[in-house]
C-alpha cells in the first residue's frame, strides 16, 4: 500500500517516510515541519479545509483500496436516519455539523467525563517525555482528556525515599508529574498511572494506591503494540544504570562488572541498554493468569485503589480474549488494546516492523469477543483502542468499528508532536527560556514564520485559550500545551465534520453502520459490509416504490 508523502490540499509534507497515521515513522523532536499533525498544531482548524480558497479547485486524493487497513474502511454519509439531534431544531434548518457533541464518559464504573473521546497513551520514562512533560500534562488537562503516565516513571525514580521497613515514602519525580496535570485539571479527563512488572516489584503500585487511591487510575501493563518484550531505554550515566539494576531491571552490559566500569571510564562503553521484565512468562494457563491478577487486584483495592485499568498489546487471539475477560470480570474501568502499527521511542526495528497483529484486525476481533460476552449476558469493560491512529477519520472509524464497547481512541505520538514543536517555538522566541523548555531552535524557521512571528499569530488556538484562562494565566502556559490544545481542537472539529455527515450528533451514537469496507477482504475480516452491499436490500425496496 503506497502512502503519499504530501497533502497539497493543506500544504502538508512529510520529512521522512509516512505511516498510515500520516506521521513520519522517524519523528524528530527538532523537526521544522511540516506533516499534517505538525501543521495542525499551529494552524488548527484551518488544515481541515483546502488552502488558497478562491484560487484553486480541489479533487480527492487517490483511494487506497488494496489490503486490510483503516484506509480500507469508508465513512458512510446519510440524508436520513440520524440520531442525537433535536428534531424540531433540525426541521427548522438550524442543524449543522458543529451541533455534534464530542464529550463522553469513560470508565465502566467511575464514568469520568471527557471533552473528547481521546486518550493520550502511556508516556513512559524516556528523554523525550522527561524533557517535555509539563507541556504534555498541561496540554492534556486543558484539553480535558485522559492522560497516561507510562511505565518506569515510578520504578526508575532514583530520588525515591524509603520508609524504615523498605516501603516507599515518596516518589518525587512521579509526584511532580501528577501535580503538573492536576494544576489545570478541571474535572474533565482523568490521570492514569501505568505500572509494569518492575514498577510492581518495587512497590510503586502500593504507593499509588495508598497516596492517590481515589484521585488517579492505576493501569497494569501487559504489553504494547510496538513490541512484546516490555519497555527499553538507553542510559548514559553509569551510576543511574547501577541504580536501575538494583531496582530489578535488566541492564546490558552489566554496570556492576568491573571490566565494564573500566570500559565505560575509557569510553569504550558509551551507554547501557535497560530492559523491563516480561509479563507472566512462568504461567502456563489463562486460569493461572486470572488467579494471579485477581490476587493483585484485591491487594491494591485493600490498600485504597478505587480505579484500575489494563493495557495489552498486539498478542494473539487467546491473549486478547483473556485481557477482555480479566478486565471485565475484575471490574476494571478500561482496557486499552494497542495494535501493531503504533510508535515507540525504543523498539528493535525488526520487532517493530514484523511482530504482532495489525491494528484493524486486532480491533475487529476485540469487537467480536466483547460482543460474545455481551450476548452471553456477561459484563464488558470499556475499551480504548490504539495503534497508529492520528487523523479524525481514523478516530471515527475506530469508534464505529468497536461500537458500542469502544469508548475512546488512544493516541500518543500525535499528541507528542505539538508539545515539542511548541517548546521549540517558545525557545526561539524567548532565548532566556530555551534551556528550561528544552527548545531545539535558535530562531524560527521559515515554515513557522510563514504562519506568524508571535504566539498570538502562530497558534490558532491562542486567543480561545486566552479568553478561557485570562490574560495573566495564559502567560504561564507552555507553548507546547497551547500547540496541543490547538491540535486537539482541530482533531475534534474534524471528527464533528464526519459525525455531521453521518448524521450522528453524539459520539455515543456512532455505530458499525456508519462505516463500510471498500474491498471484500476487509469486509470478510471485520464483519463490516462491502460498501455497495450495505443497505442494498433497503435500496431495492425504495427504488421499487
């Protein structure tokens, strides 16, 4: 399947090789543009419609009909048969796409309100997230959407303070990250903190349950779509590498080996690879996993955890079914299912490109298994699905494919781009802040100057945020967070366009009848009708009068 590198209609172009999401498969924090997501972080809703209105006529891009992917699904439009709109208002001609309601409630039991059906996926401990955390967290809080603090943030905190009995007294870095989100949290969205095998072994789960039991959701990680072997990272500080080894992480080479220490001192060893532990490698059956997980859940709830979630990756069908059953039976709030095609900061290249179940196939089977439980009268956990999704159309298709069980679409890289782009702009405009915000630019590149040269002229969302927060408070908001808000607003408006066309005026009304397959293979694998088969019987009755 060929994916074009440019979108002339909006003036976007990929610097590198594009993924299905429209993002480059190698996305640099210092990039000067201008993929579609990069551009929408500045120009917002303008990128939803063609540029140079009045000077050009526009045609659609070539339809990619080959293969099984989200591109092989089309969104259905309707003249009649919509849902979610006051019929009297519509009859008077006052209805428009902007009447589509994007807000929703996420969680099987807690039902946390969210302004959009989006979740920002796990932002774990790595240099990119560490540098731009304030923008990520404040941006997510201002957007009013759930944010996941990812694995190893607690387990990898080398400033951890311990009680005399060895339990954790404080996790300064994790506590700070939580506080940054809570500073602008207004009741919309929620904060989720992910724990992996090492985090759990080091007592992070218990600390979170005791200190933040009713304020956050704790997410237990089984896997992710980019790789099946857990989190990885590069460590360039030998003392920190030794600390991580002491916290049960696997380090290669061994930082406690005297020969390695000498090689590091002389420059022959430049860094250490850090690996996390594998989930349940010693258990043989799903019943053993359920028993082990149930025991951990009881323990966390006894310690004060009121909200739990589960994250799984693109493993096989039995593993997917087990995740759905476990999260449902143990009363989890949400299960995030991450298909292959998503991005990560540190995965072996061949693993990233070849392992696991592609997102569309995995998401289609998740619907099948959820529907099977529901038909048997069993509970079904709220689902969030992700894996290489970034565009409004992809969000709509994912919600439709998994309806009514999928409540949100999980994205990570799509929300990271505006954060570091905004920080680069802030550092260029305010050199005195450059180090603090980790800005990568000495001056604004032409790609930005073509849009503006002040925050008011660069960010389409600046004035709306200023009106909401006030002239004084907006000065304290990182430009990365302003860019995130701008991009999220554009993503939401694009989703409203599609909802209006489908005549679905609330995200909870989106269902599987709102999409169609454009090739027979995709129809067969997803259970979504082929585009000209959909409603064909009804059409024949209509035309016959």
